[in-house]
């Protein structure tokens, strides 16, 4: 099963009126057309940052130290944030190579900054004046200490060298996946069952075979619909082996280097070193949590696999005992079961959910719930013609709140998956407006209901977190929260698409779009229940593997994965190498992938406040004020208690699994 991570004529409604010549809130996004421009901007940005650090070194740990440190953070965001964004979206490989080279220089700057003894000594003298400053100083001191500032000189140098090497290897891992173009040549006969609109305009090879590029926009339509099992196997293997042997070696080295890093601080594993500052607090607690999830879904997963085996046996005219469900069968037969039991074919939703209009629907939903307004800004120069600029403002006052850039469609060289870069965060003390970039890899033919909820609404939720943050300090703005909480506000919104009153908003943004019939929506809601066991078990497996490879001893990733996947009902397919494309374990979520499930439990609890009131502006305002606006200036547990009126718990999540 493919791992899910964290663009039609625009039908504008009154809430998204064109605002030609308007400025993008948060300032213009720099557009680099040549590698030399990136290199020049990188030099200027780093020189400016180093100058500001020198000034900060002369300041004692007085009552202005916090704001001075936060001023530096704001400057770094402005000069480095766009460069990091462009690494994943810029169409020119030379520019992407230049931004990646610049990223390494910023990593060197960051690791040096966090080992700055003068700043650390000054930080320890600061006396926070309130809870917000206490939270800031807690995370600041932890970041200094986790970078090795308190280590003896020799170990401190080792820590910096290790961190810089880890960054370089993780970057290479991501580049290998992003720049690899995976194509499978198929005859039209082999594409039986696949909607012709998916492949009719694809390039052909010399023999006339269709060259299918396997990316986010094509993988699931192919796997759900291709009736030829050998075709599904070829597609699945090609996607599963993305990154190849080179990335397996990189991942193994990353695991060893992270263990070496953790041991400099006396930790038994990198997982323990990392998780001690998060909601889970330890690898043991995260592992227990994953065990609880696995226990809750295990029976359901086995039953779903048995159902898929029965469906395959019926299709082949064989006894179920003689049939095995292969990895490349799972998506196909799960879809067949949904179609037979619930008369739901995800492909039929594309005509109801054109891609651009789906974006407008998501915006209209957020407008209704949180009292904001989205306005399209024309004529803003960006990195690709598909990218579009938006302004977010407060509906009641008209005050600008944030800028948003959206890049919807798949293309060669673009990072896979769907994600949000909160490259600029808010700070009320500076009257600083935030700005984010939302990136997806959607099909231009339209979205499935799953695309809308699990990708668009999820990622849009991150952009909303960025836009509605009203923190005093930049460093605490938006999604600058604990890693095992950051997904919760987005995951909470995913099933809003199954609400009739939400879907009815499509009439406001696209009068010509045919509404989803009530019967079809009811069938889709029922159909989404099938596969929950398989889905959550798979997520628990990913998370357990991530913790395992970052555990004591840093075991070799591939044997560990083969053993762990081999213990599942579908087993492991020899010769395949899923870890080679598992970017979360290589970089940002290293030892933290459990956070997706952890956050999903929190999201289920948050959702209880909206039961029967999914578009209630009163609940939305309370949530906006008590959770989204707070960013990371208060601990997640405090935000949840303020919104829910009680401590958060796991009841809603586990009760839902029993349905």
C-alpha cells in the first residue's frame, strides 16, 4: 500500500473575489529564475544572520533578550524559508540543486547557532515574565542543550559534525526520491478497467505502449481499477522500490549516526533522546500506545483481509483456501468490496469535485466555520503558472490575516505527497502577518472523496493553523508546536467532507457542479468503514518500524522492515524495499512517525466538540481562539483543556474503531 504523507476554470464566489494588483499578505514571495540568484540570496541571507548573531552576543540575558532572539528568528524565516520551499516545487533542477546547497549552509549556521555558548549563558540568565515567555525559554534552552552546547568541546564538535552529516544524507535521500521518474509501459489492453481519461493523453513509447508515470495523481486510480493483477504488481513494485539500494544505504547510515548523536548525551537510543520533549515523553510510552492501537485493530484487519480473499476467490472462480491476497491486490479488492457492498466507486466523485472548485469549497467551509474570507490575488509572480496566491482576512473587520500560496497539480521534479510549508509565522508584537505554501499533487480531472478529505482538507488545515495563529512571538507561531500534536488540527477536519451541509456549500462556489446525491454520500460514509483495520494497522507498522530503526543498536532498516512486515497478515514480498522511499524516517519525522496516530487520537477527541455542529461559527470561534490562535505559546495539553473543558482522552478514537 502506498504511503500517504504529512489544481479547471476558477469559479469565484463573493467570498473569493478577484483582487487584482493587491499585495500578498506577509510580503512578496521571492522568485528565483536562475541558480545564481539563489546563491546570491543565500550569501546575503547568511551574512545578515551572522551579523545579527554578533549583535545578539553582546546583549545580556535581560528583559529584551527574548524579543531580540525572536527578531533573529523572524529574519531567518524571511531569508531562508522561501529557499526551503522552492527545493520541493521549483520546476528547474538547477535552481533546486542551488536551494539544496543553500539548505546545507543554513544547517551549518543553525547547528553553530545552537552551540553558541554566549547566547546559551545569556539565555540561562533570562527571567521570563509570564507563561508565554516561560514556554519560549523552555524550548529555547532545550534546543541549545539538544544541540550539544553543554557538552565538552570534543563531544560538542562531534555533535555538530554528526548533525550536519545527518542533514546532508537526509537531503540526498529526499532528492533521490523526488528526482526519480518512475514509468511503466502498458498496452491499452493491459489498462483494462482504468478510466481512459487517466491515460489517453499520456506519452507513448516506440511500440505504442502507454508510458504511465507513477506518481500521486496516478497510483491509486491505477491500483483501484486495473483488472490485470500482473499490471498491478508491476505498478506496486515500481512504486515500492522507489529510492532503491542507494537510499537503503543512506537510511542505514542515518540510523547509525543518530544513535551516535544520542549517545553523546547519554541516551540509549535516538528515539528516547527525541521523545523526551514531546507529548509521548519516551519511546516506551509511544511503543505501548502503538501496541494498544494494533491490539484494537488486529482482528478487524484480519477480517478485512479475509473479505478481500473471498472477493478474489469469487472473481477467479476458486475456493478461498486456494487464494492468497498479495500486496498489489489489497487496494483493488478493497475497492471492489466497497463497490459491491455500497455501490461506491471513488472515480465517480471527480465530476462532483473538480480540483480547483474543491479548493474553493475548502475555503468556503473555513470561512463559515472560523469567520474569515479568502480572496484570490491575480498577477503575483510565483515559481510556476499553476501556483496561485490568496489573501486571508477577518470577515468581520476586513483586517488582513495571512497570505496563502497554493500549488495543486503533479509535475516532474516536484516533491511527492501533499504538504504545507509554514515558511513565515505570525508575531503580534511585530504586527507580522503569516504566510504558508500549500502543495498537493492532484489529478486535473478532479478529486475523489478520499482525496478531498485525507489530502486537501488535511493540508488545508495546516494552512489554517498558520493563518489564524496570533502568537506574540514568531518562534511560537502556527504549526510550531510539538511534533506529536501538529497533525491533530488537520486530521480533525478530514471527515468534514462527509457532511451534507458542507457539501452543499459547493453550490456557492460552482453552480454548474452536479451535487453529490444523498444516497451516494450515505453509501460513501458506509464504505469508508471498510479498510479502517488495514489502514490503522499499516500506520502502526510504519510508526513501529520508525521507532525500531531509531532504537538501541540502530538495526539495519531492511531486515527490520522485512521481519516486521512479514508478521502482518499480508506478509513481506521478498526483493521489495519500502524503506528506500520512506522519507519520514529519513528526515523530519525521524523517530516521530508515531505522531500521526497519536495526533489522530487527539483529533478524534477534538471532533467531539463539533458533533452535530460542523459549521457552527460559535464552536469555530472558540476553537480558533483557544487552539489555533495560540500556536505553540502554550503546551498542547493546556490548549486541549481550554477548548474541551477537560483533559483529553482516547475514548472517542477507540470507540470509533469498535463501530
